């Protein structure tokens, strides 16, 4: 629904976010290894085992989090609400 640059601007506006980087590769592993972040965050639809780069971040003493998804806030839910009201 939203292009990557629009989503990146929203996330970059959060006080806790230091940097937002868009990437074209299949996975962000090379980017994660290059940036070497202290914290890696993914949505709650991921598990620790499925978060690409988690091992790398944790091996350097960093933290990896899967944060809960907010009910009704997925792109799929938003599109469905638009479809119903149109």
C-alpha cells in the first residue's frame, strides 16, 4: 500500500530509531553485518529462529526483539476495511 520510502520516513521519525535503510537483496544479512546494529527488531510474525541476522547481532552482544503486531493494523486489514467501506 505504501512505497518503501514513505514507510521509511514514518519509521525514521520515531525518536528511538537511529537509521532506516531500504535494501534490494532477498535478505538483509549483508546489510546487518555491515551496519552491526546493537538492536534488531522485527514484527511478531517472526520468531527468534526466523529473524535473519539475529545470530550475528547477538554474537556481538546486541539484542534481538520480535514485537507484537497490533490487531487490525496490518496492510491486509487496512485494505479489507477500505474494500468494505467503498
